């Protein structure tokens, strides 16, 4: 039992000291280099705690930095050089991200598709959908049907453009990857793109990479009992890459099956073999992550990236954040399809965002095309569904240092929703809309 009971965070706040956080950090670093031994992580944590007790004078509270320095020391001294390196690199990346956040408003990001954004903004201005004020005005004038029609057509045009680009390369392509962060609309877009490519004469075979998840027991878990599925290391990347390479060589492989009810993977379950003219279609959160398709030549891959690139300014002159749109989408989808409490989705979102910034966003500029899945009418519709929840979350997490991220997100979205004219009836959303992926009622089977 560790005698240390508190720790000082970087923002100066004092929170409860939880050894499990150290275990999780060590285990995550181990997972990053292929290790999955939780018992060793726990034993190393005990050594860190003993050192911390010995080095902390009575009455003093250690800082996060002091604890992290001790973790590095113990990892190196106990002979875990690779894990120590992964941990050190992670700390360096986090420090760099903190610096970048301070400069973000002054310097444009190289990960943002500016050319695409200008086109979307130009469309929004032409349709009077670029500010909350103009959007509210059109809704109150009874023009919702026109807004929905124009928004859906704009998205459909994007998917059609992507399909045409794929078809131009159909003689050399062997796989199409549809990637993007959580709740960007990958499932619906994959179906729509597949339909169009089929009509163009391309034979498509879907590979569900969710079947390559490691067993639940091998995933990192935090002190709240929350599993982290958002990292690419949650997937058996080496096996995915091996199977793809063998399939393209004309071999038969046996795809595993992942049972989400029990959290276990069953290897070598479903035979799969590609015909010479068949193309693999993959919908994956981490489809752009290099290790997943490292052995596949670039000319055989078409990489499509998806994001709700909404260009809508709030009353304070700030653009609505895409991550907030996706957070709400995931809340609604999880509640509708998985009976998952939206509160848990909010509290888990820091994992989602952290993984995106490390493992998805840096690869945006490696894509062949970007599809915008945002609908200008979706935020007013979400207000009617979740406004009271965001009001409650804004109050609940005000004084909890461990829930700062959840409080900031909830407060920001609550302020935005206060300014929006609500859309109470979602029946106006087409049954084949990407939005149906999150609110239910889609004609597609997910």
C-alpha cells in the first residue's frame, strides 16, 4: 500500500494519487513495442511507489513530472529499455502537443486540408449556412427542407468524386481504405462508395479489421475501469498486414473472429481468398496508420479520409469544432445501437482525442481524397436531443480536476447549443443519410 495519497498536476491542482495510473502508463508503453505483460507493469509500479515514498519529504506532495522521472528511472534500471524509450517518446510528444496548443491560434496547422476547407466555406457562404445567425434565420423562415436537400447533395457529390478517382486507377488498385476519426461517418460512406464502385464494374470484398482486436484482457485500463480501444495497438497490426500481403499474393488466409460480447478473439475462423480482379475494401479508424499496410505498395492502395469539416461560426466568431460534432454523434450512436450511457462517452472522449492526435491526424496529408461528412443542419437537431444533458454535465464536473476535459467540452458545446434554433423533428433526415448512422433509422444494415 503506497503511503503517497496526492499528486500535483501541471496546472497546479492537487488530485488523488492513484498507482493504477502508473501501471497503465507503463503497460501502454509496453503495448506500443509489442509487450502485453500486466503483471510486470504492476511489479514495476510497486518499485516506483517505493522510490517515491523514499524520496518525498514528509508533508510534501510530489508532482506529475517527478513521478514520470521515476518511471523512466525504474524502467531503465530494470532492463526494459524498449519500454523506457516508448515511454520517453510519449512524454516528449505530450510536451510538444502542449507547446503546439499554445501556438495553434497564431500558426496554421500543416495537418489541416486548407484547399478543401475553402471549398466547403465557399459553399456554406453561398447557401447562407456559414454562421449560426444565418442558419437560424433560414430555419425560422421554414427553409429546413432546402437546407437538408442541399447539404445531402453536397456530401453525395463528394462521395461520387471519390468513386471516380478510384475507378480511374482500378487496373492497379488492390485495396481501398476508408479512414478517419471516430464517428466521422466511415460505415455509411464505405457502403455508398462500394455501391458506386460496383456500378462501375469493380468487384469489392470487405475486410472487417475489427476481428483483429486483441482479447479485452490485453487492453490497457484506467483507474475508472475504462478500456482504451482507440490506440492502433489494440489491433493485431502484424497479422492484418500479413494477411493482406498473402491475399494479394493469391493465397488463402483464415480471418479471425472477434466476439464483442465476451471480448475474445478466435483465430483462423473464416477462409478468404481474392480473385485476380477483386479489390479489398477496408473501413478502419486507423486505416492510414503505416504499420497496418506496411508491406503493400503505395500504388495498390487508395486512401480516403473522412471528417465532418463543418464551416460554421458561432456567435463569438469561433468555428464549431469538428471533434465536438463527432463527440455528439458518438453519444447518439452508442446510446442507440449499444445501450451505452452518453455520460460514459463524454468521459471516455479524452482517450479518443489523444489517440487521434497521435495516430490519425498526422497522416491526413497521405490520403488520396478527403470527404466532408458534415451536415450544417445536424447541430440544431442534436440540440433537441442532448441540450439538457450538456446543461447537467456543465454543472456536474465543475470542481473535479480529473474531469477537466469533460467539463471543458461539455461547457463549450452547451454554449453553442444555447445559440442554436432547435430542430425537434428528425424525420426530415433521409433514410440513406450519413446522419442516420448516428440517430438510427438508416436503410443500411450496420
